[in-house]
C-alpha cells in the first residue's frame, strides 16, 4: 500500500515539471531510499536517508540541468525545454542533437 502511494505521489509531482526539476526529484527520492537502507544497516537510517536525499538531489539536478535540450540558432543561448521562442530575438528554439 505504501509503495503504491509513493509511486502515485512521484507521478503527481513530476507531471508538468521541467527536466531539471524531474531529475532533482528522482535523484532525491532515490538517494533518500538508498541512504536509508545503507544507514539502517549501521543503525542510522534517518541520517542515511537525509544524506542520501541531499546527494541524490544534487546529482539529479546536475543530470537534469545537462538535459536542457533547446537552443537559439541565432544567438546560441541555451534555454529550458519549456521555452518555445528565444526571449532575446524571437527565433524559434531548436532541440540540441546529442
């Protein structure tokens, strides 16, 4: 029951979020879970979850930030994937080729 609740909560939190926000959220949840498991083995489950959550969030943020996939072909600036047009010159943004 609890696993189902957490899954639904994660889906609700991630709908409509940017890639950076999604990466941060997924990293934090995953890190907290793994940190809690590892910390529990040494009797410090809460501390392990807190440390794992912070480290996971930072890692997820870095991954999500690097996945920003749109740029302006005219001025070369990079933008969040939620933008459609360059706010500086009005050019339609394009996806980066990875």
